[in-house]
C-alpha cells in the first residue's frame, strides 16, 4: 500500500466514524450481510432456491424492472458496461449501421475504456461537445448517418444535468427523423421523474431500449438491467452469455436490487427535493465565508446529486474536512479532485440520501463556512484560484465541463 493509499484509508475511516454525515459511508461487510439476511422485498422469502444461470429471484427482478419501465421485457446484467455494449451491438445489427451518436462526456466514452469501439467494433460521432445532451437541431445537423442515438440521463460528468421534458421529446423525434433508434443510458434514471414531471414508464417510452443500474441510486450490491422490446431483450440475453455475463448465481445482487426498488425508489423524489435545500445552504455558507469563487452546479439540482466547485486544492479540502470530522463528529464532504479545467479549482459530487434529509439549509451553511474557514486559514488556495475569484462569489461564468 502506498503512502497515498494509506492516507486515504485513514481519511475514510474518520469520515465513516463521524456521527453525522450528509452522505452515508459504504457499509461494512457484516452490516451488509445482516441487511441481506433480513430483506423481504415484495414478499421474497429466503427459503426459496438460489438462482441457477438466471431464473428464480433474478427472473423476479427482471419482471419487476420491466413493469416499472413499462417495457415488454428486461434482462439482468452483472455490469452496466456489459449491458451498454450488448445494447449497442444489438441495435447495430438491426439498423445495419455501426455508427453511434453519443456525447464525448458520456459514460460510454469516459468510463468504459472505449469498449464500444475496441470490443464491439462501433464508431462514435458527436452532435455536440457542450456540457449537456444534444439539441434536436444538433441531431438534425449531424453531417453523417448514424444508427443509434445514445442519451445519458442524467449526464454525470457535466453535473448530473437533464434537459427539459419538451427538449428530450424533440431530440428523440429528431433521431427518428434520421431513421435512428434511441438507447438511453439510464444508470440513474430512477431519480429523473421529479425534474421531468413524468413517470419512469413515460420516460422509457421515448426510447427503444433503456439501461438502468441497481446500485448507483438504489443502494444495491451491483448489477444492471437492459429493458426494451421482447425480441430485442431475448437477443441481448444471447449476447450476455457470449460476453461472459451468464453467471452461475447472482442472488445476492438480485436480492439487494429488489430491496432497493422497494426501499429507495419511493424515497428518491424526497432526496431530489431536499438536494435543492442542501444546494441553497451551501451557497449561503460559501457566500457568508467570503469565498472568492464557488459554484454549486446546477444551481437548482436536477436530481439528488450535483457538483460543488471551490478555489482550493483537493488535498487541502480533504485534510480540512477530515480534521473537522474528527473534532466535531460531522462530515459534510469527502473526496475532492482537481480536474485541471478550469485550473485552480477542485470539485466534489454531493449525493443527498436519507442521512441528508436531517440537514437544514442553516446546518449545511454552517458546516460549509467552517470548512472554508479552516482551509483558508491554512493558506490553501490552489494555484490560479485568485484569477478564478475575479468572477465573484457564486459567479455564473462558464459551467465547468467535467
């Protein structure tokens, strides 16, 4: 273990030991096992036989997912990356085009090691490079044909952002005009209903296929599902086997996913609403502390997750947050990174779940101000931060791209 690994391990232990946190730490193995042992999602009993190469509890999860999304069928996958590749491969075969219109900041590009090209043999084109999904006009103006338009809802890298409902419908219509199918990377689709004002089935109905994750928002162990027309999903199951996704037993992941659908899915709208309270508290706290530049993005969060940007080094921010957690038993933020664009800034992702509901805007503001005062007192402004501060507190300058 390197010194950096050891430092991060000690930080995480301190954050986990804090009595009050905005976002929960990962559970211990014993706590996770105890939770699984007492889970009874939808009446599922623990005395039933384990699954064998799908079926059983995995089949129950697939059926429940298809019902929620209003789709004919759904197939469970061990990873979202595999589900994405299979979906795009199946549509390429059906449309006769190996070109996928996607965004350069999409999960497909940033977090899957270009698997769509290296493994699946596809090629991507980008209707836009702006930190948002493409508009209908940009899709119509794309200078070459494509078989599949892939939309990430929400887009994580630019700040968990979503279009307006009418904009989403228009971009889907534009893809149809181009005789393309629409695949939705909906790893976090579960929490989009509040922003759109439409249910999961209505959102999924816009697309030809949808991928959803069972751990990113629902607190599951792992796993994903690919939903769509029955024939498409049956073909996806064949490719799941070829890609090595036909695992002997997956009941722990399936059980945790069913529990997440029962426990967390109904709570997500309240998390989204309260994320707006937390975002406002952060703005108030940073402004009161006189931060030369900060950004809470989006200003009004679209989901229960959003970004916070500050003009200090990532290590200084984590040092200060860890010290405050140890001294006060309260943990506001955890990991920070320095993307380098814009220079002189660090960013963290905020996720509001059940523990965050107990925080008022005033609570958040007080902790945010305490963190900034601790960092500023240590003279920890990142290189170039002074130039960034010229825009003023909470400035509405260019949105960071990642």
